[in-house]
C-alpha cells in the first residue's frame, strides 16, 4: 500500500505534503496515512481530529502519523489520541531519518502504549535556515509551487502560526531559480511562489534581497516560464521592484491575495498589524494604476475581540474600497497562548453573523467580476477535471476534452456564480 496524505490548510501545506510523500517513500514507509494539519483556527484543529478518528474507523490496519502546524503547536493533544501512532514536528517531517525511524518503530510494533514516545517534535524557534526541497511537480496537476520562505517574525495578536513555523528564514535566490528552471523543463506552465510571509523574503540572506528582486531574477533567467504567481502577500512589505515587475512583465500574474484581516484602524492596531485602512486602499489603487487588469483576493477576520458594529461596518466597506474580488472569511477563533485570546470576546453568535455578512459581500463581489468576464476571450491554463484558470486565477469550466496542461484562449460565455463557463 502506498502512503496516503491528507492535507489541511494553506498552499504551503499542500506543497509540503508532496515533499513528505517523496521523503517517506524514500525511507520505505508503507501502510501509513499522514495527516498534515493546520493550526490557523480552532475549527481547523477540530476538523483534523475528526478526520483522524474517521480514518481509524475506515483504515483499521494502517498507521496514522500526524504532522503540520497543529502537531507542532499541540503535540500532546494528538499524542493523547488512541488513533494516532506518531506525531512529527514541522521541521522533522522533512528528514528522511525521521521517517526511517518511524518505519522501524512501526515494524517493532512500538507507539502502542506510551504517548510520549509517539512524539518527535523539537523547538521550532531554534531553526535558523530553510532548505529548498526539490520536487518534480504535483501528481495530476498543471502548476507547481516553490517554497521560497518559511516562518514569520511578526506577532499578530490573533496568530498561532509563528509558533508552528518558527521565525522567518529564506531560501537562497540561486536555488529557487534552479528549481523553477527544473520545473519548467518538466513542462510546468505555471509556478506559484509560496511561504508563510513571502514579502519578508531575503531578510536573513546576505545582502537582504527582497521579493521583487527574486521575481525579476526568475523571469530573467527562466524566460520559458509562461506564468509566475504569488501566494498571499503583506502589502505593507511590497517593495518597489515588485511593483515595477508587476507593471512591466505580463508573465507575473495579475492576481494578488492580500493579508488585510480588517478594515478598521483600531482593530488593526489591536491585531498588531503594520498597516492601516488607508494604506491598504492606497496600495490597491496604486497597483491598479500600474496593472489595470489586476484582481485582488483578501483575508478578513470577522468578530475580532472588541469589534463593534461600526468597526465591522468598516471591514465590510473595505471590500468595495479595495475592489476585492476573492474574499476569504475567517470567523475569529481564539487560539490558546495568543494575546487576542485574552481580550474581551465577541459572542459566537455575532461572530457567525458577521462572517455570514462578509461572505455575502464576497459573493456579490465575485458575481460582479464573473459578470464582467462574459463575452471576453481569456487565456486559460487547463487543469484536470474539466477546470482551468485565467491569469486572474478565476476558475473556468472548460469541458473534459480540453487539453490538460496547456494554455488555451477561450471565449467566456456564462458563469454559475462561482465559476466561468467557456463556450
């Protein structure tokens, strides 16, 4: 039996799951399910635990290994679950020796009694470097991600992720360019640069290069690359080179996903964010002048502690003022150990109601965008399952006979509220 991996959370987790698949296979591990968890919300942790219990019922003869951010921040929680055979930390999961030791322990029948011996999780804050883990691409996919950075030096009051990922550290530029070239030579049409805080790229490297310099080097040295895309960015860290290349090179995709989190200045201050409302609006206006076809996505938290109705209204308004098309809504979830968990909380009923209003706002914004696309010819990267993506990352239903892995010009004839439909 091959290794099965169940992934929760962000694009970075998806990337790392592919690395683990290769590493565990190299170590000879079989008959195992690896659950790669997310810790961003309490709901994400609950879903992981629920999935683990379900997996045990469905696969009674398989070993279950839990890793990822929730395993790093709450190892005892998962070690105490009788369904779990081993808990592996966010650094250890890339080490072949970890998986070899796990395989050997499973062969001996270990980890059946003592919860402590299940745990292989070390101090993530002691990690100072991030290695580039080479992969050939994703099974059955048409784009690949390249991890350029890991960890975060900021301490937003709601966020547990630095304690799951450690401090910010970046991959040297030359290694990234080499990996991108390798993937393009393997017929990959689109590369996504990913990490925890990619706009902090380069701070620990000699000469402290910034993200914009990295993007320019990739596009310069891999001219065959057809599409380069960025994962979530922090607009306050966007540098001049990044804005310049966005304006001057169409191969950098006109889709930016922003870590906004709120639209009210007092809430942003209590979140310990480094931008204010006007900064976000000004950034979006500036980028739109430089690249008129740009589309923005954004993360916004509903019901942050102390948020009043007036404060929440400003978060609703910023969706329109920034021109956000793809909205990711997070009902506030207090994470143990974070400052926000100790602040006066908004009732769960109000949190859910505000999240619903934000989602309705996001649905309306997306619908307007989809309406505006009808009748246009769009360049679409065709994926498996009869779906493709425009340069703005808008999904398109393309039909089963479309050439998977190719970029094709298609006429947009309709949409279903979520997805464009090609004629």
